[in-house]
């Protein structure tokens, strides 16, 4: 099929072998690649109830049909596995440049299983697959790893000047359940612990290069579409907002809504917000808008600290979620200090959302006398020390490295821990934005804000944040459209520019398939049901879709708002119905995995 290579690469680390398998047009028509393809492969190849850090757990890297094309927002890849953080379905995405280099190697997906006898890095190209000893890289940070691997490729592969490197830091090596996979220094497949899975297989890095290109169904239509979207984006208010202020603009937006999580979810506003918002970032750091390949939004902030003890520190960020985690939950009142904590997480290779949540949870535990540790709100150096203890599994850091559920159980704080399925929420309090409660509860990977980005319609008043009636149906449509994003694989920040009609045109131009909204929603629904079946197979029950009790019982002091358990039950019941699942959240059997067995 056009837009694909119609082949996947399977790598067995245990004997350092590989094979290439064909992909049928029939399968690709039903799943569209990306998330759809990877979910099918994960369901097919992963043994039920597998230990996420065992050799039998599969790590799947996939691109979509738009990957490697000129389509705006398409330079991304996805990673899929069973999560060591939650024990359920894992998906994580990253931008930058690596996605295009993965395409150049000539595969629609790469499946890795088994475990290497010793640390290795793997070179994947259209010229073959090569395994390299990584003992000299083991223990290095992500920046050094990327630099050294790229240097090796330049020196040893004549004519290959550039490549894409996916790597882990010490957090992934040490099995920290919220370890990330990084590329382009600051871009991360950041949630659900994919870095720990990579580390468990003793892979330090995966490197991609090649000269393969895709054949497009209608190249002229692709050009026309790209031109039209570029013109439309020039004066789009959302595009301009992201270009001018990046995601840190959300600090003020969420604070004004009373939904900026602060003091480990006890408050909805931070008194020091003017020290950590977008204006603070742009005033205290030298900031240059930074874009992924094929992107005119440039939401990234390439930032250099101007003054103080961190002068000269360079990062891309901090993004909103990192600011919320450390500046809100941990109450660090300096954007430079947040940048410092961000840099530690990037170099050592762990998710800033989980790390910040766990740091704040630890502060609560200390204040309540549950544990003895030198840390408190706003103390950036103490928080930095805790981050390193997590990565190297020292003292209480060993407990925290296993995730929020383990820490809460060990410290007797299960009623106070804020998570869904073991994954901590992003910076949108569901007591104010009720649709985000449904988002956190229904997401297959845990408390995720990205499956539908439903904060957008609630903040923009497309639907009242407190409304319950009819919300699940609207949510399901948003989620379906963004599932199609993840099959293609596209950046979330193009959500306003790529409506159903735009996606239909894109798919036609790249693959030649003619899909209307109903057909695309059918594909998305099948993928959603297949992920649900995967989780049920791994032990998911209805209670794992519920929110933490604190959201039901503890009102935000600024607004006195809560989300009631009855409201959440109604949202979930309506969602299951909109999805065509039964009252227990169980899908019918005719899902993607079942169809392909027929």
C-alpha cells in the first residue's frame, strides 16, 4: 500500500538475530499503521500476564503513513509495550528528528524481544541490522550517549552524516518504572516507563539511518494539502500563541481557571505563579522558539539561563507539565531552578511528571511523619538529591523508583496518593475540569491528558467544565480523532488544524484510501476496543477506571469544587455506552485483533 513499506523488522536480542516479515494491505487498511498496527502486534505477540521487565515483553517502535512525508506535524514515532509502571497498555510518543530517520531505514515497525547477554546498542538501517557492545556507554547520561553514538556512525559509516538516536539514561538501566527513551537531547517518549523496558533488555541505544523513501498515492495532493495548511496556520491564534509563549503559557491559563495543581494537589493556584510562568521563562532565560522537523508551530523553547548559579544551563523547556510538576506540586518558586530539575531528569532519563509527583508525595510523607528524609516544599536542591536517589535506587529512592503505588503501600498513604492505574495525572485538576476526570479514568495507559486533550474544549467553553450530561459522547469523538492522529502519527498541537475532513484528505493523498468520518471512527473504535481488551487480559477491572478518593472528598480551597463519585460513575457509564462496551467496560469481540484472526 502507498504510504507504507509493508514490512516489519523483528529483533531477537537473546540470539542477536533478526528477520523481516511482510505486512498485508488488508491489515494496514484496518489499522492505518502507527498505534493501530502496534496495538495489533502487541496483542498478537505479548504473552498474557507477562512481567513487563522480562525478556518476553515486546518493545514495539512504529511510525505512521504520514511519517517521512512533508505533512506538517508528522515527524514523530511511537513506542508500545506493557508498562512496568502500570502493568497495562503502554504507548508513548516523541518528536524531534528521529521519526524521519526511522522511516529512512525502511520499516513500518520494529519489534524487539528477548534480552541481550551484555549491554548493547543496535544499528538499524536499509543496509542491515548490527549489534554493538555498549559496556563503555552503560552508566552515561542521555546527552553523552547520543553524542558518542552519532560520532561512531559518522566515523564508521561512509556517507552517513546524520542518524536518529533513541537512548536511555541511568534511570532506564536501573529499572526505574518511569524511565523515558530520549532523542534529539530533549525529546522524550516520556510516560509509562518505556525506558525501563529498553533497559531491561540491556539496550542502551537504537540508531536509525538509511535512504528509503515512501511512495505516495497522490504527490500533488500532498503538496497542495501542505501548502494550504501552512497558509491556514500563519494567522491561526492557537499557532501564534504556541509560537510566542510555548506550553508555559498554560501556567496562567490553568491558574486563572483555578486548576493549576499545587502543594501536591491540595490547591488549584500557586501564589508564586509570576515567577514560573511563560513571562518568567522569557525574562530570566534567553529563549528561542524551537520546532521539530516539518513544523511551523515551534512550541519548544530552546532556553539558556542568563544569571545565577545555573548560568549557561541550556535545555529545551521547561514545558508546562514540568513547570506544573516541580513549580506547582513541589512549589519551587524559580523558573531557573525548575530548569535545573528538568535538566537532571533529561540527562538521567526519567519522566518529569512522575518525578515531580513523587517528590511532592515524598514531601507530604515527611511532613506527616511517615518517613524520615531531608526534603520540603520549594527546596530545589533537596528535590534534586531525591531525583538522583530515585535513579540510583538509594534509600527511599529505591521505593520511589518502583512508582507511586509501591510507595503509597509501603508508607501507608494509599488514600492520599494521586494516580490512576499507577500513572500520575498531568497538570489539569479534574475537580474543575470534569472531562479531564473522564480522560484520566478511561485512558488505557493511566491518568493521561493526551488521549483526547479534553482540557481544550472545556477551557475554551465548547462545553461547560461542570457539565456531565452529553460530555462522554463529545469526549469519545475527540478521542477517536486523536486515535487517528496516533495511527498516522501526528503531533497533538495540530488538533485544531486537522479536523475530520483534513484527516480524510491526508489519508487519501498519502495512502490512496478514501475514508469518510464514519469509516475513520470505526477504525479508531476498533483500536480503542483492542487496547481495552489488552488491559482486561492483563487484569484490569472497573475499579481501575476510578479516580483517587481525594478528588471526590477534598475540595479545592479556591473554588470549593470537587468531582463527585456519582459524577465520575455517570461519565464512565456514558463513555462505555458511547464506545459500544457493556456496563462493566468490556468491549464486544469484533475488534481489530479478532478481525485479523478471522
